[in-house]
């Protein structure tokens, strides 16, 4: 009985973790689409790229940009789910200039629109 309970709790935890993770991914993609459609545009520079690692299938692009009305650059992170083939074709290289879209009320949540699905 104890072993069955441990197995049941373990499976339930894994299912719950997968459901929460999927919810986070969907919410992030909706937010990225909103920013890409409604956001203001400016130029930014890619400063670093973190490739997928271990259990994380996402690529993180860190970039600096100066939102309209600000004097100091702001660093943001665009998280993109990409296959290895898409990574080679679509990702800009570190140091390159990219178009950035952001919402005035939340400029720290900027995206690179060409990477939004």
C-alpha cells in the first residue's frame, strides 16, 4: 500500500509540474504576441545568447535597448522555443542590431518580433 501511494503521489506531482509548465509557456507566448502587435519599435543590440541546456528547450537572447523617453539602456531577455534547425537559421548573433518591440508601461518585457511565432 505504501509503495502504491508513493508511486501515485510521484506521478501526480509530475503531471502537475507539466501542467504548470505548459501554462507558463502559453502565458509567455500570449504576452509576446501582445507586445509584438501593440508595442512600440526601436533598435537594440544582442549582448548574449544562452542556448538550450539540459531540460530547458528554450533559447534566451539578452539585448540592450533604449526605450523612448529614457536615457539609460535597458537589458531585456527574449525567450524563444526553437528547434536546433531554427536556431541556426533564425537567431541573430551576439553584437548584431535587432528590431525590438516593447510596451511603454512594461519596457522590461521587450521582444524581438521576428522570433515571435
